[in-house]
């Protein structure tokens, strides 16, 4: 390996350490309470070193947000071959929930924290949120495919897609912050259910509502 290759490998390794440290601190302490100095202390480097790679913590948050969307895309690969559009829509919902519950650190930066979108508005041409828009348009395309086989005949596909996304996001964010578990633990109706059962039950009910739009 050449000296240049070793330098590049070290650079990429250090950037990875910075991102991982920031990701854990953003989730644990929140964006506002996390500073470049805290990130540097976590991995035993100087704050100045971080500034060689990222101009501020907002850029770090945005970089993690982009990574999150790439990871979400990887989750969706498995459902691309489902031919029935309604079954594919169901699979998209299940996959979205799985991703959110397994990757809270990324999910918070992608869909809950405002900082990555602020970075987009201030730094991207025309303020385009490419990652989010691409994911949303994939959902819209699937809604349109469902319409071709008789579902959602009177609904605007964009409004329908936004409703589906909003419902999935609401379920995920409520659970990630403990609200669903708190309610479920307090009600006798859920006494014999695991948390996974409760989430599945909510999802099945939502699917029944979607299937009624025909």
C-alpha cells in the first residue's frame, strides 16, 4: 500500500470514528447539547482535527442523515421484487417500522431532528432535500401502482402517500420515545401482548383501513 493510500485509509477511518461518536452523542444528549469538543473528547482527538473534515456539527448531522437514507434503501431492496403493489405497500410499511426501531440513532436524524433540513436549506442548491424527496416519490409511485389495480380510486396519490408516511412515522416516533409502551403497559387489554404484538396489531388495523379504500 502506497503512502497516499495509507493516508486516505486513515482519513476515512477517522471520519468514520467522528461520525460514530457524534451519532451516539446526538441520540444520548441531543443535538443542542452535543458540541464539537464533546465529539472530539469521545474519541480522544482535538476539536481542530474534526474541523479538518467538517465545518460544524450541522454538517456532521447531515452526513449521518445521508447515511441513514442509504441504509434505509438497503432495507427496501428485499421488497423490490414484490409484484402485487398492495403487498409491496404493506412490505414498505413493515420495513419502515423495522428500520426505525432498529436504527433509532439514524431515524432521529432523518425524520425527527430539524438540523439536517436546516443544513439542506442553507447549503444545498434550491434547498432540495434529495434524500427525503426520493424516498417520498418511491412511496407515491407505489400508491399510483395500487390505483392501477383498483385501490384509492378517489384519492390524490401525493396526499395518500403523505397520509401513509405520516401514520408510519407517528407510530415509530411514539414508540421510539416510549409512548406506545407506556400506554400498552397501563392497559389490561394489552396484558397478554408483547410490545411487538401491539405494534403488529396497530399496523394490521392501519392496513385494513387502507384496503377499505377500494
